[in-house]
């Protein structure tokens, strides 16, 4: 499926087309070609200095062994990569649509216009599926003349993801799972089942047969929401929770479960409530937007570990936080679980096809 970009290699330049933002980037090695129409921005490649306003850019750089290219970030302290030297990363000027950061070669952002001629857009929402989003590493790698490395890594990621997904499609009893979110904007409480492409495809790929329900048309109807999700084997939450140390209690309160252990609802009785912010920096910043989007083949295995625990029992979950557990301790990214010399972000283990796997032990 189309990830939202196209790369065309010409004799003296590469053309990168972002079909979502309707922006065309021209990349050249020696001198900027003349007489080329329709190119919105030109970049001399490989770029040497990089600014980032979006976490996934840091993940792509790490996966391609290009972390030293980062010279500035919108919020350096929010980057979770322990291999970065924060003392060498300055803070970007506020995005104003102008070239205020002109000393930097390129700035990767959620908005193609954030830094005028220096800004390049990367996907920032979940409207793309897991593999579609990860495929942007090929677009990204072009700015560093790393197309082959990026394509090779993505091929391995894609093959692994699709293999694990295929192994989940013959389950005797496919699990039910939903991605949910509570919000309270200006006193208006809403309860949503998230069905954007990323979450929907990820759950389906992990074997969840019943993950496409739409939330009740009236998203403020708590009773109908609870009815819609009560058949879940597990729920995955992306609510903005703030009461650290008491987030489970906060979650139950937000979703109106006053007595979850006597509710008769299976996922509540088994406390099967999960989040993707279980792998964090020392200051509690989630690593998922930085590394998770880069490696959907690992994320799907995290999800499968919850939904089909008899599968691939050697897999150690990376990003998931068990909100229903007895504590809310996250794993802090450090040299014990991430090596800067041989980081797991760029290493893809081969998946084994299991044609007879049906989810039973």
C-alpha cells in the first residue's frame, strides 16, 4: 500500500514527492540542477547537520547509524536515545515558518512549512498503518544517500512483521481487543474506541478478530461505551494519564469503573489494560514515538505477547506497560537494555513461518 511518498532517481538529482503535504523535494550531490520545474525545495546531499521537531526522526537516525548528525532539537531533553550527547544538541528556535535556523541543513518536522526552506515533513499521526509509517525510513534515508541501507532494513522489518501476522491468522479462538481513549475537553467527557489505521491494523495483524467496532455515535455515552468493549480480552489505552503511581486508579475512574473486580467484565477481572509507554527515559518520556514507530515488527510481537501468550514465549516485551499490574514501574532505557555499539533498533531477528499454529499450547 502507498505510504504517501514517491522517490524518483534522475541523472543528476533525486525527486522525493510527499503526496500528503503535496511537496516535492529535490536532492542533488554537486550542483543544483537548472531548468527543473515543480520542485518546492532543494537540498544538497548528504546532509550533515540535522534538526528534529518530531521523535520518529531520532529513531530513523539511530536505526541508520546516523545519530551524530543531530545538532538541534525542539526539545533536546525529551529525546530518549541514551546514545546522544545532549551537550552537543542545541534547542531549535521556535517554528515560525521562516529560516531562523538557517545554519542547519535540514529540519524534520510534522509540518513541511515549519521552518520554510529547511523543513521536511515526516508523518506524525496514526493515519498510516504500521508498515506504511515505518517505510518512511526510505524517504528519510535519501537525505543521507542511505537509500540502500534504509530499503534493506525496511525489507527485513516488513518480512518479519508480515510473518508474525501470518502466524496469527489461523487462531482457533481469535482474541477481542480494542484501542481506547478518554478525554475531557472543557468539561466534555468522551469515550472512544480508536480505529485509525495504525491501531486498527496493528491489532488485526496481532490476531485480534474484533477490533473494528466504532464507538457509540454519542461518544459521551459512558454506558454504551462500556457495553461496546465488555467482550474484550484486553484493551490498549492511549489516554493522557497524569497521576503517576496511581494511573490504574485514574484509568478506572476516567472510564467509570467504580468496582472493576466485581464488574463481571473479563478484561477488568484479569486487569488486561495496557499502554505503550512502558519504556521510558529517566525523566519518564516514552520511547515509543521515537523507536516504536520505526520497528512495527517488534511492536506486533509486544501485542501478541498479551493476546496470544503461548506464541514466541522467548520474546521480551519492550514498550508495553501493564496498567492493571500491582505497580506502574516502567523500564528505563539504559546501557543494560540498549547498546550504543550494536543497538537492537537496527537488528531484525528472522521470524519462522508456523503454518500449524492455532493459538493452543
